[in-house]
C-alpha cells in the first residue's frame, strides 16, 4: 500500500514544506508536552501564569530552532 502526496510547486511550496517537516513539528510538540508533564509531576518554581507562558514559549522557540523550523 502507498500514499502519495502531490504538490504544484512553487505555488504550493508552503504546504509542501509543512508536509515534509511534519515529523519535526510532531517531535517539537512531544518535547513540549513532556516538559509540561514533568512540571506538573515534579513541581516548578513559577510564580505566576505569565512566567509559565514565557517558559513554554521559549522552549517552543528552542525546539523549533533545533529542528530547523524557524519562527
């Protein structure tokens, strides 16, 4: 069994890149999910919701950069 995705380039370049890099996006998401799980299970030093959101945002940017996904 095969599945074939077809794109008309360059018109559908963005869609093509998203499909090609989907596994990288999944990896980034799973890393962030695991980080949040650890904070919930083992605790954290956040004082307010703004600190949590900033930490998650920074980790998202780091994960994206590590995988070459840009912002």
